[in-house]
């Protein structure tokens, strides 16, 4: 029989478990330094480890810096600190679970009697209704655990038992309980008005809490079979600043917009021209001569005109073809945000022709509406609707050459894929020479530049080509300007 672990050995196992959790948080893109890791270890000594939510909030307080990091953190916490579990040590009996896991009918696959599937689903549906009516969050999570165990199992595979959340939802159909729950929460005279709105919101939150609890339990069981690290890679959504622009979904655009706005302000500051005339500005000759009269004509003190911070013009030239549709939304959001910080922003879009789209970005304009109007009204397609950088640059040079001047910053946004058509590199080089500064943000990985129909490597010889696949890389680009 194995001897029980000492207190120091148990604490060592807990510290190792915490170290694995901190590493997972860091791997998810949440920056965690040594100081924060030490603070997390300190949290274990001041909170009640049996109070799971207290532990959750305590670790979040020292490991997180922004509210946007909380969803990813919660997923990882549920994997590393599952409900009613503690980090396992060799003194734990194998296969130990909560006492309510088996319930009536025994554990699945243990040979005990089980209710008929339909009868079991009906009985558990009635239990779910009562729990949602009462709103006890802990009991809802425990019920979700039993529901996954009894209703969510699929066919056993050679690698172990599989569980699926959709089986639980199909059997219990929690969304169909809304009407009954409303009837249970509302008194006779409370139908309509504010009371019903509050009740509907309460019901929706409780149903969503049950669904989230089911998803969490399925992930936990999958992690037991395949390992936490493997499940975490697929379960944790990328943070807003790490979402790949080319793969961004419509649900990501709102968060991207909040991320892009402060970056646009920083970019505007970085691109602002500074006159190379010293910190005090130009010499004010008249004031200096007048002041020298008091010192016998010797200009002991010089006077300078106030230095004015120059806000340059900005020209944004962006590819809006289908191959970079996700990136196009980002570039247009960036264009809209930059308009607030430059004296003059002119935006041009192209596919196989170029048209000015500045008119679609008036203050307060919705980016989604601007994208729709560009596709409907702008003359960005002249032939077949496939990217043609060479023709696009030629049209720009022919119709809008005056847009670029010595005070202009040029920003090109696109993947540089020409569909094997002429790249017009000399024309781009001419545009770069006429501008004050020029940069190209490319949403493709650097290793793909020059592959296939990509002319990014050739364009990179005449313009500063920067890999910009997410908001984090955009921030790095701004920092290095």
C-alpha cells in the first residue's frame, strides 16, 4: 500500500499544477510575467481552495490585465481546476468522482440498470426545469455534469469514451423551456412591460449558463482522454489582437474595431512629420534683434517661433478583392479611424482597377455599410474581378497622381498576389519616391511572399513591406516606426 504524501509533497504537487496552468495561460497569448506567477502562488495561500469561484477570481485578479482576456482564461481555468476536483496526486484513488455522478441507474458502461433513454431524458428535463427556475448556479453546473455523463456519451472508441454536447442539448432541449420558465417566474399581472423583459433576460442567462456548463464538462472529459494541452489549443479562442485578419468572422469585427481605434491614434502620431529644425522652432529674427538692443546689440538671448506639429496627408491604397475579404474589413476600419487624426486622408480601393472611396468614410459612417457601398458603387472592377496590382497602380498613377506629394504618407494594404499579371514594380517605386514615407502591410506570412503568384518579394525591394496578420503585429509595426 502506498504511503500517504506529506504536507510538503502535497504543496509541491499543487505548485506544479499551478505552474502548468500559468504556462497554459501564457500559451493562450495572455502575457504573464514572473512577478504575476509568484502572486498567483501567493493566492493559493490566502483563498479557500475548496471555494472554486473564489480561486477563479483570485487568480484572475493577478494574471489578467484586460477584460478581453477573461473568456480565454475561464476556459483554461475550467480545464485545470474542474468542478469539485482538486489536482490529483498519487494518493488519490483512481477514478474518484463526485458521489452524484452515478445517480440512479449506475455509471454508463458499468453494467448497472439504466432507465429507458426517453424516460431518462424526460426525468432529467423536469429536473432541469426546476433548477433553472430556482437559478442555483452551482446546482446547474452539477446537473450539467450528470447530464453529460448520462446523455452525452457516444460510441466508445479504441482511445476511450467520447462525449458530445449536442446529444445533451438534443435530449433536454433547454430552449423549449423558456415559455414554462416565464410562466413560473411571472405573477398573473406581470405579463408585458418591464417585469417580463427582466424575466426573459433572467431565463436566457440561466439557459446560457447551463449550455456553457455542458460545454465545459465535455471539454473536461475530453481533456482527461486526450490531455489538457491538446484540448486547450482547440478550445481557447484567440484574443482580439491575435485574430488573423484573413480569417476574422463577423462576430470578431466589433472587438477588432475596439482594438484598431487606439492603434490608429498611435499610428497617426508615429507618421506625423517633425520638422528638422531643432526643438525650439525657427529663429524669430525680429524679436531677437529687438531684445539685443538692451545688451548693446549683442544677441545674448535668442527668440524662436513656436514649433508647430505638422499633420501630414495620408493616402491609403487597399486591395478589396475576395482573396483578402477579411483583411479588407480591417483595412477599412483602420482607414475610418485614421481619418480622425490626419488633416487629410484619402482612401483608394482596387481589385483590377482603382477608385477613390474617401466619400464612404465620413465621420460616424458604419464600416460594414461602407464595405457594402464600395462593392456596389465604387469602380474597382474593370475586367474579371481578380486582383491586378499592375493595372491598379497604372489607373492610380493616371487619375490620382496628384494625391501623392512631399507631405504625403503612403500606406498600401494587400497580399501582393497579382494572378500572374504584370506587377508594375517601377510604377510603385515612383510613387514611393514622391511620398514622404511609404509602408506596405501584408496579411500573409512572410514565408509565403514570392510563392506562386505573389510579387510581395519584388514589391519589398522598393517599399517597406511588413507582415501584418493581426492587431498584435500592427502594434509592433507602429512601435518600430
